[in-house]
């Protein structure tokens, strides 16, 4: 397993997991038991899915950036 994302925001971890699973990439959130202790949680995928998962997250971020740019006041 490969840690794809490390965050202190539990909702971000679960949104990321849901996004990946919508593309049929199995993802797991680990570390929720440490919430509030200052220890980040992670989103993990199999080594075989890691490259595809990174591409999905990259594309999602690019889509978000384009949306933000088009919504910005001129």
C-alpha cells in the first residue's frame, strides 16, 4: 500500500477516497483514531493503483483550478 495523501482534515481524506472509488480505485483512510492528537491521517491505495490514483487527483485539481479561474471577478 502507498500513502497517496496526508492531511489533518478528515473530510478531505474521505472526499479523496470517494473520488478515487468513483473511478474504481480502492482507497482506504487510515489514522482516524488519532484525530485531535495532531497526527495526520492518510489516504492509501495499492501500489498497482498509485499511478492512476495520482493522475485522477491531478486531473481533479486541474478542474478545480479552471473552475476557480473562471469564477474569479475580472
